[in-house]
């Protein structure tokens, strides 16, 4: 609502044929220490996270992820192993590097 974006059934699909999705985002930063003891807050958040992750799972679901957790895991993997690229992209990058005199190795 703060971003004056579409909501509910008004959000269009991500299909480019549907046009812009109309999705918006609003972010807020809060200085927790103004409201509560930071250590106590973190302890409550840890407890809440454990409750969520320990909740009963639907059939076939091996783990419950918190918001941003999958992205955190993926970023860590990619920092360790690199970013996977399709072979065609690698070939194109190598060709561009060769054409422009940029060494990629």
C-alpha cells in the first residue's frame, strides 16, 4: 500500500505478455534498541524461528525455510562454487573476451 502498487487479484502475472505486474515494495528499518533490549529481542526471534522451522511439514516437504533463507543458502553456495552458467553463455563470453583483448584466465 505504501508503494502505491497493485495488490491481491490486481497483480498481473510475471508473463511479459501481461504487461507490468504492478508489484511494488516498501522497506522499513527499525532500531530495535529503542523498543527493547537487543539481546532479548534476538533470543525471542531465535525461539520463534525454531518454532516455525520445527512445525509439522506437509507431505514431501523436507524443510521449512524462513524468508530470505533460500537466497542466503544460494548466495553462500555460489560464493564457494561460483555461479553456474550455460555453456553457450560461457562460449559467448570467451568470444567477446577474445574480440576485445580481455583475458579471462
